[in-house]
C-alpha cells in the first residue's frame, strides 16, 4: 500500500528502440567492470593478505584505467546526444529517461578527469586503506597522515575538474547526494544540532542513570554470529543472494544487481550492541540493494539513488525499529535463547533501556541517537576545513579532540578511538553528512509508515517486520536510481526532506525514556 498515491510501476527499458538498446549494450559491460572493481574492494577489506597490497594498488589502477576508457568512449557520447533529443517523448518511460540521465552524468564526469588522475586516485585509495589499517594497529596517526594529505590534494583536484557554484565541498557532496550543497546541509543540520544539544543537556541534568550491565560482559563471537544471522533472515535479508563476513569496519557492497549483496561486521565480545546494531544497520543497506527491481541490473540504476536514502534504510532498521520496545517484544525470546546466562534474569524493559542509553562517547558507531549526529557534524566541519586548506593534516589529532570536547565534553586518550576510528577518509570526502541525512529521511519515512499502519507497534510486537519491508520495497527499494532523492522522498511521504520529523521523534522517545517534563 502507499499513502500518497499508487506506487509507480518500474517498467523495463524500451525494447523496440534501437538507441536505448545500443545504450544498454554499451553500459552493461561497463557495469560488469565496475562490479569487478567492487569485488576487489571486498577482497581487500575481508580476505586479502597484507603483503598483497604492493600489487593490489597497481591492479586496481589498471582496472580503473580500463573503466575510464570505456566511460569516455566518444561512441557513448554520440548515443547520449541522439537520445537526449527525443527522450522526453511519450515513446520512452521513466526507466529510459533515468538511464540516459545517469549515464550522461557519469560520462560527463569521466570526460572531465584525465586518465593519469584516475589511475593515481585509485593507487592512493588502495595504499591509503592499507596505511590506515597499519596506523590503527600501531595507534600512530603519522603512518596514515601522508596518505591523507595526498587524498586531500586529489579531492581538491577532483572538485576543480567537476566544477562547483560555491565551494569545492559542494562538488564532493554531489557525488554522494545528487543536488546537495554545503549550504543546504548546514540549513538541515542547524535545528538538529540545537535540538540534540538541548535534549542532551536535559538528560544529563535529570540525573537519571540507565543500567547497561545486561549488554556488557562476555558474549561469545560464535553465538553472536548465530544471533546476527538469525535476525538478518527474520527481517528479510536473503542469504541466497548475500553473505555476512568480517572486516575492520562494517560495510555493505553490491555488484550491479540485487543478486549479490554482501555485508560485513566487526564482532566485539564485551559489548553486544556494537555487533548487533552494526549487523542490523548493514542489513538495512542490504535489504535496499536486494529489493531493487531486477530489470535495472547491470545498469547505473541498479544501486541506491543516493547515500542519504541508503543511510535512511540502515538507520531505520537499526534505530527506529531495532532499538524500539515493540521490536524486541517480538525478538527477545530469541536473544535469551542465544545468551541464556546473560539474559535469564534481565527483563525486556531493562534491556531496551540499555540499548537506548544516552551518553557522550568517543566512537561514532557506538553512539546513541541523540549524540550520533554530533559525531557527524564534527566530521563535516573538519572535512570542509581540510578541503579549504584551513587546517594542517598533522594537527588533526589535536583538532579532533578539541571538537569532541566542544560538542560532547570528552576527548580520546589514543588515536584509534579518535582521528583513526573511521575508514572513510581513505576514499575521500563528502560521505559523512549522508549519515545524518539518513537519520532525517528515516524519521520522515517512519512517520509515514505509522500513519499508514495504525497497528504499527502491535505488528512489531508480534515479531512481524514484513509489512515494513513490503512498504519499503514498494515505495523506495524497487526504484533504484530512477528517481532523484527529493522526488523519491516526496513520492513516498508527500513532502521533501524535513528535519522536524527527526527532532519530534527523539524529543518524544527520549523524553519518555528519561521521564523528562516539558520545559
């Protein structure tokens, strides 16, 4: 069902138009090569021997060079030129138009980049990841710093090649969230920052302490893995088309279709929510990719439309569902069966409160729903300053701690828990803001879901999440990259992104949890 209008049908590409078929014949092998490049990333993050990094960086650069040649083929440009003169007519459908739009975008971007720049960026990305791993192992930012400096220089060049209206950072944001600008991010973030810091102060002033002893202790990894696999299956993740592995930093990766969508996590024996919430988070990403219409496979439309929409799916499952009382009413018995010793004498309310403890912490992926966005805002500010050349790379550990003291009143005693905690800067900049965008989208989508299903909590309490997945499949997932983020969210919820839904959500939820009275 939908609440606003009947969901549009995802139609196959027009079969009787030779130009569309010619375009598909060109882009499908290109997407196959892109999938092989993604497979190399998967291997590097999960199974590749450390010593292989010496040759991996060159192999990755070679593959990117081949991709670049195909992406900039003048024949592709000619096909696009011809299609763009007719694509608006009724002879074509939304899938056709989106295929032309997205292929044109990637073609134009690729044509702006010199081949040596593409190769160097790939080599630096591979070497930077390996340096980050080593730096974390040795708790030494200086190992990673030279590669980060090179990445910054390349990101500035990238922005200059792409072009921008206001700031270089706009060009980087646009690669993850089409149409998004720095000024728009600041506009969306400002009320969230104000509401989050005010609510955090009220919680701290309340003096209420949440008992988290039920989720700390020792949780055997084998049992954690069993639990995570079971929950993934329960929420609808298809292991016939997916796989759960281990990596230093959890992530989801797909290969140009809903047929192969893989997840990773990092197991932590002493703190169960670290693993559990990470797996459900990645599961949300995986459900999105597995739900994209099969007709879009091996095209630029086969992935999520943007990182913000993608994060909305992971954050919705991780937070708005899997941190709720109703969700665990339907799943708590399974948790107790997996860890009977730890949870035999813990009631459901105590466990759910522990999952929702609000407390400033150093690690972003462990953060609660109120402080999480402050972690993102710190990174957003630092990224802008790095791209603008306002701070030196060698000063980052100190700057990082200064921002954490300012926003959260804490600082890291080591670099692993500080500036080295995220792998994202091995790839570049512009990704982090999409996490908070995801929180905002998720709250707005959940508001629509609750309006659509008055018995929302009762269904969750029975252990049923299929109604949520079915709605997401119909209104979000199936479309892949056909509709731009603003169009998709307006089609699904009736309006463009609005921060107020998230603010209302955290105010109501944590006001009840901590027994706060209205100011």
